[in-house]
């Protein structure tokens, strides 16, 4: 089977069109993903030196210190400080921090009163996660029990 120059030109043009469309739609997907809001901006797990997970009351006091978990970076690994002093599974801690720091939210809303926080299980929160950056700056993430819309 012999292909003429015109047929080859049409095939080449079609191939170039497919590649251009694939590139364009790929760029659009990447731009859409960048538009989604990152919870902590450009924070990454390597910028965190300590993490605590705990339950609090409405005033922010830790409810049960026996349920608190506190971890700290020690050298290139992680160490559990509370409830017991023990080395931590570095891979698990890094994956958890990676999940937290790279989380992107879909929706945001404004809460007008403390009573509205109860709708989301945030007064008091079900759990709180406190991250301490290498710079010493704390970041507090409160996690609610439920959400009146969408995913909780």
C-alpha cells in the first residue's frame, strides 16, 4: 500500500492536532488543580518540627491528656513524646503530615457566630491538630464532627 504525499500531510496534520489538544486539555487540568485552595499554602512536611493531636473543650483546653499524641522531629526521624517516649514510624508520620499539608479544600464559608460552629462539630472540635513549624510558628487545625452539607 502506497501513501500519497497528500494523505501523509493529512495524517501528520491530524496527529499534530491530537497532540495540541492533549497538551491544551492537560494544561487546563493543571490550571484547575492550582486554582483549588491549599489549606496551608506552600507548607510541606519537611517544614514541620512537631505535631500534636488532641481533644479540646469549648475554651480550647485539652480534655483528656491520656488521649493526646505528641510527636517531634529528632534528627532525620520522628519520636513520640506523649503518651510514651518512643521512636515513631517515620513513614507513617511523614505520610500523615504530607496528607495534612497538601490538603486542598473545595468550599469555604464564613461563620457568623459561635453557635454556627456547633453545626460543624467545631464548638468544641472533635479533634485538633497543632503543627509547629521549624520557625516556631504554630498552626492549629480544628476538625469537626459533621458537616450540614457535602462531605464531613
